[in-house]
C-alpha cells in the first residue's frame, strides 16, 4: 500500500479544499482596544492559514500562527492577531495582493491570482483597506510563502521531463519567487517600518526512507528522483530567501528567517500528511513550527505545568503561572482563584474588611468590591448584578481562603482575559 501511494508522487503537492474563519470586521470599540494591544498579523499561504489534511469549512485551525499568539500571551502581552493566509497563494499572487493593499484598491481573486481554490479568498482579498490597517498597526508580522511556487514545478514534471527542462522550470520559479517576495516585502516594510517581521524557510515533506514495522526501506525510484529534485529546488529557494531577507535587513528593517525546516528532518511522516499525498503539516508539525517561530521571536517557548486532575484550568498572569499550591476552581461555569494570589500577581491593592467580609481591589484607576455570598459587586462605586455569588470562602488546610471570579475581576480592572481551550489556560495581561 505504501509503495502504491509513493508512486503517485506527482500528486504530492496538490492544494486541497476548504479552511476556516476569515478575519472579521472590527467595531469601533474593538479598534480602540486594539490600539493598546500587541498586534500580530499573519500573511501568506495555506501554512499560515493553518490548513491540515482533511479540513473542511467547519474545521478550526491550530496552526503555527495560533501557537505564536499563545506565546505572545505567555510573554505577558495583551495580544491580538489576524490571519490573512490564503490557500494556494504564490509569491506572485502575494505581490499582486500587497500592491492592491498599498494602493487601497478593491480587487477580485482573478486580479490577484486566477484559479485560487480557497473559498475564503474572495472575502480576504476584497478587504484590502482592512488589511492595510492591520499591517500599519502591526507589532509582529509572520509569514510563509514560496511553497506553491515549487508546487507548480512538481505539477509539470513527468517521467519524460529532461534535466534541462527541469532546470528551466526551476529557474522560472526561482525568478518568480525572488520578484514576488521582494515586491511584497517592499510594500509590507513601507506600511509597517517598525514592525518585527519573521518569515519561514521551506521544509522537505518527503522522507529519505520509509519505515514499516521498525524496518527502513528506500523510496521507490520515482519518489527518490522527485525528492532529489525537490531538495535541490528547496536549497536554491532558501538561498534566494536568505539573500532577499539580508537585503531588506540592510535597509534597517527588523526582519529574520525562522528555520522551520530543521525539526521536520527525519519526522516527515509524523509532522506532515505526506503519506496521504498531502504536504501540509499535521498538528504536531504546526506545533514544531510554532516553537521555532517563538524561539526566533522571543528566544524561548513556554508551556503551562501539568495540572492535577481536580484543577480545571491553568492561570497565567503577566506571563507567570499562578502557584500550583493555589489552583483555580470552577463554580457556576466561572473560574475562581484565591484572592491574595491573583491580586499579588496583578499588582493590585487589596483591602479586606473582616466585619463585612468584603474584598476591595484597586488597580489601573478602577476599584471593584466583592462581598462573600453576594451576587452584587461594586465597580467604581456603581452596583453591578451578577447571576451568581461573586466571592466565596473555601477551607485550605487550617485556614480559609477567599476566592474571587477571575474574569469578572480582571475585566472590571481593565485587563485582557483570554481563555485558550487548546491549553486549558486563562491568560491575564
């Protein structure tokens, strides 16, 4: 069965189907809040979009962009992100799209790149004004591009294609890559000259050997030939990328390459869906990409501690996880945390009135008062009704601890509260 699949190597690089969630329109309030946030903008192709083999229109991506966003939260940043990744986008399409963005023109899919199959492409491409605003406000721009330039070559190669013809096809693709990427980068850096820009190199999805039952077998001859050509193509494309990025950096822009190709070496079958004739990363592959991006951007990759079975979520405040000795609890579908732990982590002032069993928390020119057992809180002197008690006492060893509702407290104090189901973690920034 495996060898049969490998004989279909000419189809290894076909872009498949549907994806999810185009960037939505923002309200005026959201735009005002966004101005205070660390803005991440993702540009590029299906790897940026987070596509995985088997995705359909209802699938929710958890690609490298989402991992980068989570790492920004781990840094204590009040982060937001928008993803403009388009399935099948080439560097020529990228430059056409960015040209329309800088000119503020409304364009169609056929204007940018005829034949794009991504069902979200029309919505993304028609929003050039929104895209321009996003790029102008970006603190960090991440991108993958170039894989589809090589896909065009693979689609044209047959068993009768000569080495000279392959070399010509490759040269044409490399020229397109250099022109398209250079033009697109000029637009992006002009719109966001102070942003940090990180672009990925290209990885090899075809493994050197096939392992079955602990035994390794060489690739079928046709697959081996394609792999050899692809290695040559990837090497030359990545060299072009280094040259382009070096030239952009020399102009004073903060741009770098993240080498996502490295963790894929030897793990192609685990990190991609190549066994299903699809080159896209698996969930594990995207996690590896996210870790590589994070290391390039922040010199580290963070994760939450392993939680005991009775602890529903991890709580990370300003990049620091609350102590395991004071875990969060759940009541009435709300996350509660020990009062003293959360106020210390936030850096808020706490006043406890033992007589009235009321905790008053002050921070960022806001004051919130919680009374044990009451479903009413006092926010900057104004009463606010909740649908359940706002605070409660819980015995912890020989003492009783006051627990406060995390989201209510943080939001009323003007902090960002973000729950990531992928990590089962709440971030307060």
